[in-house]
C-alpha cells in the first residue's frame, strides 16, 4: 500500500510534467506560429481597430444593422458567461416568450408574413454567443436594413450573398451568415 | 440530399473506417509488439525510472486493482487540494476564487471517475492552473485508467489459464503515451488552425460595432478540447462546452470533435478482436453496438430536424428544425448526432443544450446512458458489455441445456452474482436517488422552485437526467437544474463513485476469476458466442435488464412530456 502510494505520487508528478507542461508547451508554440491570432481569440478589424471576435457573436440593436439570435448569456452576448436558456420545448412560459419575440420581429419587419419568420431568429442559441444566423434570417432582414441605410435592396442582398458561407466543401453541414462580418461589410461599403 | 444529413453520414463513416486500423494498433501496443510509436520507449523508460516502477513486474487481479484504486484515491486528494486553493495559486489572470469544499468534492470526484459532470462554469469556476493541473491532467490519466483496466481484462481473456493481469502502471503509461497523447496532439493542431484559442492572456476586451464593451473569455482551450473528446471525459473548457463558438468554431471542428468522441471506444472493440485473434467475436459485438447507436441517431435526427410541435403551432418557419439551444454553424442534425454520440459513450460533452432537445431526443439520450454499454467510455464501456455477455451466456446456457462457458471458461455462481450486482446497481442508484429528489420536490414547492428550471414532467426529466448522467459517468446535463447546492453536489458525488468503481472492481474480478479456471477446449457442446443468434440474445438481455428497469420513470418524464402538448 505504502509503496503504491509513493509510486502514485511520483507518477502523478511525472504526468504533470508530461501533459500539463510538455504537451501544453507544444500546442502553445504551435498556436503562436499557426493560430489565427497567435493563440488568442481570432478578431476582426475595422480601419485597423478591433471591433470584435470573429467567432463570437455580439449584440446588434440598431436598425442599420442585421440582428443576431436572442441570447441568454448574461444581459445578452456576454462573452464571459456563456449560457443557453435551458428551456424545455414544452415549457409554457418559454413558449409565451418565443411568441412575443415573433410579434416584436413582425413589428420591426412589417413586410414579412408570419410563416416567413425563421425559427432561429426567435430562439436562443446554446452558447448565447452564436456568431451566425441562418441564410433565411439574413434575407428576412434585408428590406429593413436597406431602408434604414438608404441603400437599394439589391445592393444589400448582394452584400449578404458575398458574406454568406456555404456548407463545408459545398456538401457537408449547414450554410450560415456571420452577423458581425455582414455588418462590417455594410459599414465598409458605406465609406 | 440535405447537406446537414450528409455531414452526419460522413462523420459516422469516418468513425467506423478509422476505428478499425486504430483498433489493430491499440492491440499491438498492449501486446508489446513493434509499432511506429516505439520512439516513445525512451520517454516511457524515464517515466518508469522516475516513478520507481518496474514495468515488467506481473500482477494478479487483486494486485492490479489495489494499484488502480490507490492512485485514484491519491488523485482525489490532489484535486481537492488544488481546487480549494486555486485562488492563491499562479496562472489566475482573471482573479477567480477557490471552489467551496462541497463544489470541489463534486468536481474532483467527477473528474477522477472520468465523468466530468460540472456544477461550475469553466470561465469563472476554475483558473488556468487548475484547468491544466487538475482538469486536463485528469482527463488524460483517468481515461488511461479505464483503458488500462480493459487491457488487463484482454490479457486475462487471451491466456489459457493465468493469474497474470499484466502490469497496471505500464498499461496506464502506455495508454497515455501511445494512444491518447498522439491523437490529442493531432486534433489539437486542427483546432488551433481553425481558431480555437490556446494562450494564457486573460479576458480580451473589445469595443463592438455598436460601441459597447464586450469581455471575451479565452485561454488554453485547444489543449483541453481534444482530450475531453478523445478520453470520453466531456468536461468543457467553457461553461456551455462545445456549443461555445471558441471551443467549436466551425463545422469542421464540430466534425473532428464529434469523431474524437467515438473513435477510441469503437477501436477498443476491434482491438479485442485483434488481441484475442477472434475477429468474428469482435465484429458481432461491434454490430450490436453500431445497430443500437444508429437507431438512436436516426431517431434523434428525425425528431430534431422535424422541429418542435409547439413552435410549429405558432405558424413560423422551422425549416432548420428545432433551434432552441442550438448553434447555426452546427445545425439541428449536428446536435442530434452529437447528442447520441456523447451519450452512448460516457463522454457527456454537448454542442447544444440537452435541456432544450425535443422530449423524445432527450429520452433517447437518457436511454443510451441508462444502458451504458453501447461502445461506452474508453475501456469501461466494453467492460460493461462484458458483464452482459456473461449474463447472456448464463441464460442461454440454461435455455439450451449446455454448460455456460465463455472463451473456454465455465461461468459459475460466483461470477454470476458479481455480474448481477454490477448490472443491477446501475438502475438501483439512478432510481433510488431520483426518487429521493422527486420526493423532496413534491413536498416542498419552494425547493422545487430553486432547483428546477422547467415545471412538471420536464422537471422530473431534469432530475432523472442528472443522476443517470452521474451513474453512467457521462457528465452531460439538463443544465437548467440548479445543481451547485449541497444536496446535488454530495448526492451526485456518491452516485459518481458507485457508478465508476463498483463496475470496474466487479468486472476485473470476474475476468480474474474466469482466467484462473481450467481451460476447456471448444467442442460440439460449446455454446458459440460469436454468432448472430448470440448477438441478438445479448441485445435482448441488455434491453430487458437495463432498458425496462427504467420504463416506468421514462413514461412519467419524457414520454409524458411528449404526449402532453
């Protein structure tokens, strides 16, 4: 027993050196060299200034921007406390909340029919930090953004089309639109 | 065809195709044959020398178990100490405090037993130091513990009559250096290139396009994510696990991470075939497991991609399926596949919130954990299946009037008793504690309000899921449950310990007892265990013992939830 304990202690320390130091070091060096931002979260720039994480959603409320999905992380898109709603799909209270989100969305987008509201734009993401919206959700907002910016719908649609990311290799997984990159493209276009 | 479904198909195909050569490799490693990673041998030699271990010393099953349990007890104290003291230790740029003793108790046990149930959120509940010297370290070494135990059982099954189980320490080290370490490195490289952070700076402060300040938690995530997937650990770096866009930024990372969950458990079944030179036996076992897994996968895809009935009644478009608690880049199919993959193994990582799955998918996920032997955790999953093989051998032996024997050894009363205790303890602990918790909730509405995030049937599901996940050492949760309380921290801790060590001790004991018996060569009177008839028999035994024990409570939870709309 005693010799086993001693072996356990020594082996654990050896594992610490091997994994918690050596393995970490290899990956850390690799990230410095090959990571998109040297090991930190990847960022996007506007005029050389950091305006957000490339993969981290942020809150948009102004009419000139496309909006992301509802978020339960902190007060909404709090990237230091990721969280989903954890609501069961049969929870009455939750369903009433979704219902009111649908109504709000329709008020802001009066040109849409009810069956044209995509579910993802009124349901909260798992992380509360989803950087993307579905393609349908992007096109649903085009008219509002175009009006607010005084651009033609075609122009905004064109920008959405440019930012749209298709499935992996065109075959696997869903298509998506990164909200921050889309709004950035709009802002850059305005200059 | 739908690109989301194609994505899922590709993931499953890649798992099966790559698990086969990996299984052959693992068998060679445990047999000590020559493999391409032999350049690690000098490193291992140093590790043995520094730890005072003689890797050539042979152990019988009792010695093997004592070594295994001793190092686990040691890890418990190691983890407890560091978690409580983390506030005063280095590598804490965000100034996070130490954990309370009850929370540290739960965290420590949960990682020690390879479960990774988390009653804290990674961003604020841990420091970079404890992430690396407790969480990540445990994710490697506890996974290796399970693999070493299985390697010992392989050895006992392969030999004719033996008391030799191999050397626990050597198997533990080799599982780390030869299997987990190289795979984790490769997966880590892919994740880093795709944008998973791997640094030691504190939170990043950015000013958003609309001029608000956003603090972004980051850190050495790309080191922890590979091993939490590969070692069927599941404990995420961030609170929301792989739904977090920094832990799982693209569909490619999602595929790689989901693949990593199942590849080693699948490979272990093939490894059995190569090790024992009984490929047919391995294929039949693999067939049963794959079938059961795919049934769940197809069901989950159907229910998630179809969307929620309640949302459908609002008259909005659910073209992408049920999206509550899911991420766009993963999609409803991606979460459906992951929800089943993570529960057939004892992984427990998630890429969407399980609490928000449609009721029937939630039930399939629970059923996987209740049965707990379709592939299962690295090493231990197959060992659970092994218990059911022993039971199936005994029952079929009695049915056709032949002596029950498995791989040339008679199965007698003593092994059967152990097998039954192991098989029944799983439903016993889950149901007992769920009953206690629901009794408390039913008699104290205030308590119900503080614990549960959802009322009625779904509330019962939340509690049932928590104990099922604990007993199966899975670690995923219906996270709406407010589980960071004395009651949940301690009761789950107890269930976790029982769910891990009782089976391991029982299974190693059965293998040890059988290995010590006289070898009976196969004859015309032998019950064949590598036929499809026997495979179906095992499936039925598992279904009757494991699944039906839970049928009443599943009816009250998810099924009632589904029917109540």
